[in-house]
C-alpha cells in the first residue's frame, strides 16, 4: 500500500514545480500582455478586444474547466488520473500559444475570427493541462506540511517565469523585432513554447500519484456536483479566487499603459539610468532601447524579487499560524499597498518602485497558500462527506483563474476606453499617438482603486472560511486513519 502521507524527494518537488514554470510562461503573458497585444499590436478596436477577452474567457472558465475536471477525475491509466493530461497536452499547448500571439495579415473581420479561434483553443488546452496539473498536487501526498512545501517550490518556479515575462519580455520583443512588436512577440513566444513543452514533459516523468479514491465511491457526476456545492469552503475559495485574479489582471494588465501614459518619462529615465548603465557596461543592452520598456521591466523586477522572498516565508508562517489567517492578513496589507498608488504623483518614481516592492513581499506570502487551501478543500469534502473529487474541486481554482483573468483583462480595455484611450494598431516603437489627459487619470485609477477593490472583498470573505489551523490538523489526522483502513 502506498504511504499517502510520505515526504517527497527534492527532485520530485522540483520536477513538479517545472509544470507551473511552463504554465506561467503562457499565463503571465496572457495576464500582462494580451490586452496590449490586441489593442496596440494586432490592431483590434478596444471594444472588440474587450468582448473577445471576456466572452471567450468566461466560456473557458465555466465550461472547459468543469468538463476537464469531470473527465480527469474519471481518467484511468497506468500513469494515474492526472499525469496523462500533462503528457498529451504539452506539445499542442506550445503550438497554439505561438499562434495566439501571431499577427497574420487578414482583413479586420479575419483578425477578429482568428483571435477568437486561437484564444479559445489556447484556453481550452491550458485548462486541459493546468487543471490536472494543479489537481496532481493533492494526490502526490496527504501530508499537509509537504503540501505547503510543494506549493513553495512550485511558486518559486512561478516567480521565475513571471520574472522573465514581466521584466525581460517587452525589452526583448523590441530588441529582436528591431522595434516591430508584432515580429518580436512571435519570435519570443516560439522560444517560450519550446521551453514550456520540455518542462511539462519533465513534470510528467518525475512525479507519482499516491492518493487514490476509495473503491466504494461511485463515479456519479451528480453526486460529485451535489457534494461540491454543499462544500462551503469550496464556494468561498471559488469566489475569492475569481476576485484575486480580477485584481491581478487589472493590476498587471494596466501597468504597461500606466508607464506609457501616466509616469513622467524624464523622472523615470533619471531614476533607472544608473541601473541601465550597469547592465550596458556588462554588454546587456536590451534595456537601452526605450525608457518605458526598461522602467516597466525594472518596476516589475522589484515586485517579483520581493515576491520570491515572501513565498519563502509562506510555508513557515502557514505551518505556525494556519493558512487561513496568514492568507487573510497578508492579502489585506497587499490591498492597502495597491490602493496607495492613488496618492502617487507621476514623477514620484521612487515611491512607485517602493510600493511595488512591498506589495510583492506581502502578496508573495499568499501565493502558495491559496493553492494549498484548495487542496485542503478537497480533503475537507472527503472528511465531511466521504467523497473525493480532486480535479473537480480544483476546477474552483481554474474557474476562478480564467474568470478573473477574463473579467479583469476585459475591464482594463473597457475602463481605458471609457477614459478615451486610442489604440495604436500595428504600431512600431516610434509611433506616437497623442492621448487625452483623461487617459493618464484612467491608468492611475486602474493600478490603484480598481485593482485594490476585489482584494478588499476577498479579505472580508475569508472571515467566513472555516478551515483554520485547528481544523487542518484534525482533518489530516482523521483522513490518515481512514486511508489506512
């Protein structure tokens, strides 16, 4: 019999974490650049881009994810339930990721159709890969402390992928495309697709599934859904996840507009010039081409660097105080820091970088805990109702992720459109479009008040989440005994 509470080797934890590295090469690109790609590279109108992102994203969230969850929970193979999905989607996901960020020269109607088709396929394949990948963490081990450890490993990998996408990707796009963003993004996405495919294959090879549902559990979908919607912690986590990713999509998706339309260019150039000079002195010249792309990248680097440190503190804090309380208060501080951007003037670049760094640290603490709590919710349903539907339970996270990304991304474009933003179309780096003063106000509101509000609502909801540290320990002990039987 497998020991479902065993400790995992460092190699297995690293191998598992590489799957999230691959997924986030796609996800972070969607969250950071999709709105900008549609409006300023592929030349879609603001309203059309918003409709595509929202409609396709919500279909993916509320249709694709439950279907994949149901199918994954019923998959039987010599490799387990979830690992085969990672294997067979690795290559198709890479191919479609490149297509989704390509710019074929179609008519405007053709561009709309192409965008809808490629974005739909991308989200479908992402769900088919990442939902089983996420559910896999709940069946690698039943040990709560090990799950916290797995989450810390995987989210260090997430931060590495995020660091590349948010810090280096835009300068590299401009550099390899010689100013043509459409050319540059296709080249960069091709490289990322190859790397991501290899990482997913390593995850498949290096992991094992150890927790298996009891034999007496029937496979009724109706029973699974009935149990799921009676699971109040799952309902709370679903709502919180949607809200958190709305905030992240609003915040991350609006930063590039914020730097282009609000931040004072001279103040930004003066602030980052010492760092850019040091990079240039060692032959690293991708930051030399444009102050906005360099400042955008370095700004993100501050947040992500501190996020990694926050992640490293996460397990220790969660083990000591419980996941719920650490998540709740770290998210509250994060929300306050995001809201504080509303008070920052356009030339106060140092304050912007400081707030982003502090936000990175406190939000970093919450990142592994969010995913670990979803695994706990799966255990809660088994403990409370004697029923386990791991992938369907994890569809809460994926539904929330997709819905939040879609709603937040669409809101970025819609809000900017409301403030009078003019898209650039298929522009080069030298193209200059005169935006109205209201656009600067809109980007400031996006990165502050609009982005902070869903975080604040999430904090309130966590006061109703019942799985505290005491209950975590009780669930772990009871399930360990029942699984031995």
